[in-house]
């Protein structure tokens, strides 16, 4: 058997063609035809001819007519996602820029809104008695301005008087303080050396005093800026309260009747609870200031009225720690005069706080609303983180309003009896368990 494609003598010819003629043989004698099996893989791949429609002006292929293979085209959602991403990025940058420029104005509007919610119950009561809303709003705002002015003037006078007295009698205070320290702790400090160090021109105390004298202009500008902001808050508050019905009609005109009822109910609830909470705090502040003034006056403490107002307001509008922060100032001022009087003042502040918690506060806030101490403290911290000192004060009425709105939402059900839900009410003895 000869291999396929070989000649009779077993040799392979370099090429074969169909028809039996070997082009490479001399004389062109016919040779026997041997079939050659060529697989598909060995067949040469020939590109299809380029038609005239696929040729460009330069003889190449027109890229516009080339169809990409399936799966290589970019999905449409990718383009939309890119557009949405950049639009969101630009909007966030724009909002951040606007907040940086308008944050002061927004803070004034928020303060005016809560002040409007606080005084609107009083304005509505005067309006039912025949007062015009504009005149009633002006009267209540004048009372608020008068109370704030008295408080600021009293505290400012107290601080100014104490600073002037400290500077004029600094040597006497130093000598007395050093002698008291030596007697109490058994030290041997030289009072005259301390006085000389205090009065040394290039000493740290005198340098600090000179540096603060340069801040007079800055403090004056800050006081003027605060006055303008206060007047702006009063102006916004006046229009929010005096034109309150018109504002509510403008909002409700855009809503369906059922939505209007929901908005008006929420608005009325916010007015009632926020105003009630602030009025209860103000009443408790007045009681606190009254009792502290009596004790400060009896103990012959300097500036009893400003100190009593300070303790009353700060203790009521700063939750949990307000009482102790407010008590630091009168205790320190009294301690410079007499440590015994300072101990009496500290003891009375602690005792009065307990009396207020268990006697005054439950009766005054029973008809308004009482915030849990943990909620009030957390709200004050959150408000301070967002808006500073003003946010810490505004967080209390905001938390009170939010608590009222959440409390009115949803259904209520009876709670099953369990040891985990048992509450020991004050004045009730716990019934023993049956065995």
C-alpha cells in the first residue's frame, strides 16, 4: 500500500493538480491522478471583496458603516448614571455654598419661628378680646424686649461692677486670698511678692490687661451686630404672628381639604405645646429667681437681683446641668467675700432644685408638657452641635414640639401586665405578689 498522494515509486511530487498533469514533470507527460484530502482547517481564509459602497474616498472602509460586534456597545444606563452623578455633585456644591452664605439668615428665621409659636397663644387670647393682631403682637413683643433688656442690663452691670472692683481693689483681694491659703493649707507664700508680680509692667497679668484693651472696638462691633440681629428676629416674628392667618390660608390653598385639616391640626398642636412649654419654663424661672433673690438678700450677697435672675433663667433653659452651671457664678462671687456664705448659697441651690423637681415642676407642667431629662439633654447637645449656643436653647422647644407630634400619631393600645412594664407611681405602695 502506497501512501495517498505518493507516486508509484513511493516518492511525493511537490504539487498535484486535478486532471492528472504534473506541472513540475518534464515534457508534461500525463501522470496518474491521486486525490488529496485537504481538511477545512487547512483551507486558506479569503477576505470577502470590498464592494464599492464600503470604499471611502481614499479607498478604505467607511467607519460609519462598520457595525460593532454584539456586547461591545456602552449601555444607555451608564450615560444616565454619569449625568446624574455630576448633576448631584454640582447641586451638593451649590447647596454647601448657599448654606455658608445664608446660614446666619436661616438661624434668624428659625429663632423667629419658635418665638412666633411661643407668643401666638397670647396673641390669640388678646385677639379674642377685641385686640387687633398687629397691636397684640406688638404689645407682647414689647414685653419680651423689656424683659430681655432688663436681664442683659442687670448681668452686664453685675459683670462690669465686679471687674471694676477687682481692678481697683486687686491688692487687697490678693493679700486676703494669700493669707487665707496660708492659713488653710499651712503654706508660707509671701503676699507682697504676689502683689509685685501682679503689678509688674512686663508681667503676664499686665500684658493680658493691655491685650484686652485693644479688643474694645471689636466688642463694640459685636454688640452692634447682636443688636441688629435681635431687631431682625423681632421683625420676622412680628410678621409671622400678625399675618399668621394669611400665611396659613396661602399654604392651605395649595392642598386638598383633608390635607388642609392635617396641616392645621399639626400647626395648632405645635403652637399649643411649644407655647405651653416655654410659658411653663418662664414661670419656673420666675419662681426660681424669686426664691434665690430672697436668700441672696438675706445673706447680704452683692448684687442679689442680677444673680437671682441669672440662676432662674439659666437653670430652666439649660437642661440637667443648667442649675449647676448657673450656681457657679453666685458661689464664686460669694466665696470671695465669705466661704461660709458660699456654702450657704450652694446648699440652698441644691435644696431648691429638689423642691422644684418634686413639687413645682409637676404641677406647672401637668397641663403643658414635660420633657424627659435624657431627651432634653440629648436635644441640647444636638442643637449645640448644629447651631451653637442658640441651637442648644432652640432644641428644647423643638424637641417638645416633635414629642407632641409623635405622641398624637398612630393608635394607642392597652399594655399587658408584666414585671417589665410595671411602674411604681409616687405615693402608692407596691402590692405584694401572691404566692
